[in-house]
C-alpha cells in the first residue's frame, strides 16, 4: 500500500509538532457548534503561505480530521452537535451520558473515529488505480436510489409510531424544498424573505432541534444530565472492548461512509444517518437504539470518519470537491502548486501517498488528544440541569449566528427549539425530520436530473441504481420477514 | 365534542404549513412544483387526520391503529408524553419561550455579546433564582468565553 | 444688523464650515472598515478579498483595519443588499460579482441596484468559456450545428446564471436546440460533462482552469476580443460572426460602496485601493494564487457597469424564455 512508504516522511519532528498543534486547533473548532472542519482549514490557510507543501498538507488535514472528534464530544455530553455530521452521535451518545456512561461513549467514539478514518483512507489508497472510473460510474439515477434508501431509514427509526413519523418526515421534506429549486435555480417558497433564498440552514435546524430542545428539558430539572448516577470519569476500557465486539457493525458502517462520501454533492451528513439506520435495521434488538446503545455510537462515528477517505477520492482524482471542506483543501493545495486531477494520481502520486499517510497519523493523534481532552469535560454532566440550560442556549445561538453572520439563522435555531419541545412532547420523531430535510433536496434534484439525462428508463436499467433499490426494498421488508419468522418458530 | 388542546394547536399548525406550501405551488412552473405538490398533498392528508384525532376524542378512539405509542420506539422518539400538565408547567414553558425571543431581540438590537450578558443575567437571577454572585459570574464568564473564542479567535467582529 | 457685523459673522460661518469640511476627510477612517464578500471562504471571491484587504489597510491615510466579512447567500445578492442598505460613511464596502448580480436582477425582484452603487475599482475580470469533454465526440463549437442530437444537453448551474445566459444567447444565435441539466455546484456540473451525461458547459475561465490544465476538459469558445495565446485554436465569438458577444458576458470583480458616498471618502478609498493593487507585495500574492489583476479606476468602472447593465437588459428576453412557465 503506497502510503506506507510515506509514513516515514510524515513522522518527522517538525511535521509532528505542527500536527499536534493543528489537531488541538481542530478539536477546539470541532467542539464549537456550527463550526467544523471547513472553517478550521479556512483559518489555517493563511498560515500555510510560508510553509512547504508537506507542512501545509499536514497542517490542513490534521485540523480537518480532528474536527469530527471534537464535534462528537459535545454531542455526547450536552446533546449539542459540533457540526451537522455529528448530529447522529446524539441519538445514543447523549442517552449514554445521561446514564453516567459518558466516558464509555467518548472512548468508543474516539476509537471508532480513528479506526474508521484509517479504514477509509486505506480503502482510498487501494482504490487509486480505479478512482476515476469509479467516480464516473455513478450518475443521477444512482443518487436518487441512494436517497430512497436513505429515506427507508425513517421507517426503521419511527417504529414507535410510524404515522406521526411520516408526518415529521414529510414536514422535513417540504422544508428541504424551501429556497432554490433544482431545475431552474429560482426561488421557491421564500415568501419574499431574502434570507430564505438559500434554503433553511441545516446546522441552525440541528442546533434548534437537539441543543435548544434539550436545553428546555434540562431547564426543568434540578438534577444534572447524568441524574444522580455515579459518573465514571476518564477513559473507559469498556468503550474499547465494545468496538472490538462489534467489528462487523464497524466495518459495515465504514463502507457505508466510504461509498456515500465518494459521491460529490451528497454530503457527509447522509453517511452517518444511513449507517445508524442500517445498524438499527440489521440489529437483533433494535429497540435498544436511542436509549444508550453503544452500537449507535459505533455506527455513526465509524461512518463519519471513513467518509473522509471517500471525500478525498473525487477531490484528488478530478479536483472536484466532495464537500465544501474539500474545496478549501483544493484551494490550499493549488496555492502550493499542486493541482488536483489526474496528475495527483500519476506524476504526483508520492504527494498523494504523503497526504494519505499524514491524514492517517493525524487521526491517531486526534484520538489520543481527544481522549485526554474529552474525558476532562465529563464533569459537565454533573452540573445541575437548570444551570446548564441557559449556557447551552447561549452557546447554541452564538454558534448559529457565528456560522454565517445572519440573524436569520438564530431565529431558525430558536424556532426549531420551540418545535422540538412540542415534537418531543407529542411524539413526532425529530430524527425523521432531520433525515428528510437532508435527503429531500437530493431526492428531488436527482429525480429531475435523471429524467433530463436518461428519461424514466434510467432508473431501471442502471445496475448500481437497481442494486440500491433492491437494498432499499429489502431493508423495508426485512423487519416484516423477521417477525414472520419468529412468529412461525414460536 | 371538540377539545382544544396545545396538542391540537400544534398539529393544526402543521396542517396549515402543508396548506400554505400547496397554495404557493400554484404559481410555480409545472416541473418545479411537481415533487413539493406530491409531498404537500400527502402531508395535508396525514396532518388533517392527525388534527381530527387531536381535536375530536371520538375520532381518536376509532383510529387507534394510527395512535400506537409502543415502547418499541427508538429512544423515545414517537412516544407521547401524555400527562396533563399543571398550570405552572405551562407558564414556565411559555416564559422560557418568551425569554428566548427576548434574547434574540436583544441580539438584533444590540450585539451578541451584550445580549448574552443581559439575557443570561436575567435568566439566572429571575427565572432560576440564583444568587447575585452566580448570575454575574456566569453571564460575564460566558460573554468572556464568547469574546475570546469567536471575536479574537475567529475574528468575527460583528458579534461585538 | 450692522452690515459690518453681519459680514464678519458670515465670514466666520464660512470659515467654520470650511474648517469642518477640511476636518471630515482627514478624520476618515477612524474605525474598522468592513469588506463584505458574498461567498463562502475558499472560493475565488473570498481569495481576492482576503488577498487585497491587508494591502488596502496598508495604504489608508490613517490606521484602521480592513476586515473581511463573509456573507454568502443567494449568489452574493444578500451581501449586495447588505452593502446597499449600509450607511454611506465608508465603513462598509463590498466586493461584487457584477455579471452574476446583473443576471439575477433580470430574473427576480432584488433589493440591490447596481446602477446606484458607488463604484470604487475593478480588481479583475474573467473570460467566459465554453467547454466540452477533452476526449469526447465534439471537436469544435461548430460541431453543435450538425444536429447529431435533437437537443444537446448543456450542464448548467442555475438557469438565470451568467454562464447559462452566455450559453443560451450563443446557441440562440447559432440556431442550436438544447436543454439544460441543472446542478447546484460547479463541481457537479463539470462532472456531468466528464461522465458524458452532458455535452457542453459554460463557465468563467478561473473557475474551470484546473480542469482544462489537467486535460479533462477542452475549450471550444473563448469570449474576448482576441484569442487567448495559450489556446490559439480556440475561436472567439467574433470568428463565428457574433462579435457582440466577445466581451459583454464576462465576469468582473468590482469593489463598491453604498450609494451616496461622500466624494472625499470615495477619493480616499479609491486611492488606497489603487495603491494596494500596485503594491509589489500584492503582485506576489496574486502570482502565487495564479490570478491576474486587471485594475480599472472608479470612473472607468462606473462606465463599465453601465455598459454591462445595458447589454444584460438586451438579453432579458432570453432569460424570460429560460424561466418560462409553460415549458414544452
């Protein structure tokens, strides 16, 4: 594997020093809600001006890789995702914190992130020879089926009451259509409000639904997040063994992350939700999810970091960014004379291998620092809820405002906080809403694009699309089949 | 017999949302309106049923299959917290919302940092009934943290 | 009143007023100046803003920071509106994508008005280009006249976007039938051509430069008054009988301020920007970023904008067709 040859080049004193500093920076940025890997890199780009290309690569990738780690910490401790991609970590991470098991959750999250990142990057390395062909093989009907599959996850997640779950999902889907339509690029459902032209900001909705919504619940309680349960502090060996015991789930989630990450325009948020949903669907005890199942944390965190390997594929192979962070990376690389594109995979292959090696080392440094840093913060779960609440709200609103400087984001966050309170009270699934919001745009856009480029037949003649459709149908049918089987055997 | 509850209001608002969206699709190009129209119609139908169930207990009894609150749900998603609420719980809830709204108004009128100091202080002293020391320290501490990290660190000067 | 006294009073008043007038420009800038960018960090406009800000700062007559503020939204329309509504005191200026904003103005109600902006300078401009897959079936733009397909597929990024309009106008003049395949981002729209799902796409050279240099895409049309020396085989619209398209659709990066900016403040800013562009340090930075400045002063920029707006108005009919309700 090519990157091994470059490991030595990465493990130099000066580069490692840069890496440690950069990881710390990335962790802090990741922790802050609304700010993620993209901002971390943007802030570091000016620093790279005087540096060598190698040092720049280390600086940028280490911060980017570490931001995910930071984001999971606050997701687990105070139900406040550091970035949209960390939202799914709250589903089981926060309940674990409530049971006093934050240490286990954080440990498992850090370990999975590092290992998941490793798997993603190794697979990237192996796929380099076929990178370009692979990216060109996916087209609109395949994206559409991916979105369909993603939506079937909603069925799994709303087993409690599917009717209200569907209402939440439809609400989310309609929200996704606010803003710019994918056919003409004109404004739709904006009611003349300029702020809505780009649609409803995802991170503002997430801060509202999860952070502010939870802050309300906390404001009513005098117990701490972890109630009166004895909180285990520090790194938890149990967290590590949990990952080892669930290796199959881990690998599966990694692969979902990689494949979804490879598709430009789909976005990393989808990867973590789909990994979570698949974990629920394929579990023998799905009802334990959402109540503190470590499997939920493992699935999400592995997919989240494995997808970075996937994101780098179109970025390196074509210079087409897999997401906004990759766009910044491309800019940074180009400033040092490195052109992403076929050259990166042939003439400059050494640089590419160096990049991969640097990213891998960065993950493990991030894991180490994340464990040290994250476990120090567990005390937050021992503070009285009514005292945490205003702080979380201030934190969340600042983040919503800081993300883009628009007061509209703050209003959206607050509005969804309010909606979250009622959704929780009356049994409407927030997870369904978020998944639908994320996938709605992709679903509509890829539908129209497919029709333009291929016509209706495109959905039924392309192998990848058919495979995804079958998986979607199967995942819907699986629970029914299993129920029939258990009933038959009873 | 119609029973107006907070719950009924909530589902009515969802119904209203679906209606408004559908209404707006009338002015759009056929292809641009296609998918939202489909989703909107389904939501209108579903939320309509939900509104009927929430407002008319008789309807709810007939449609029990739509109303399951099984414990097999994921993490409490989908389970209704049914308890009838005491008056002061309702009061506390709306006071909370009012506080958030006031906080945002302050952000708009002054700046993020000042709004945070004032809003946190008000919350801690008068809603939470903390001590003077705690209220002052907490609000100033939070504002300082925001200043250090976002203004100095991320150079977002407009927060000032 | 005693005529002598009134004369003294009038002279005194005039002296005071002139002193005040003298005082005003000398006191600017007193605090930080915001340079607003309508795009997210990591893109071309952001790069230019962040590159020039420190140099403007350096050449201001008094010490004040020039702070870049990112305000993305609606294709820089949110930022444009923000600057439009700001107080014309010289503390808020913006970097504008004129072509994009002019195109948007044709398609929707907008709260900004490019005619009223106080233009300060042009930083750069970028040529529009038409591109196809390098190793694909089309060798030149003329191939599209051959009608090998009932409708060619053009990969677009918004139907009211400058690049789409450029393509639409060009194909209209050439008599080519086509349909749009729309995407949310440049990356995706380029990928469509690479996959063969789309036949051709339009873009501004800077944003697609890397794909041409990597050999994935090739130019088939170059919008300028003369051919690019790097691509001597690529025709300009004039070569194909459409000289009016040579320069009217290119994108220009301009710096502007709210309407009604006082002349003295404008002078200060104009000078600072000019000196910033001429600064050898700035030349270094732009060379590293592989970008080329193309400075125009305030007056020249205003003339440029007027001309651009007029030509965009003439394409209003094309835009209306693109966005028409009853597409067949």
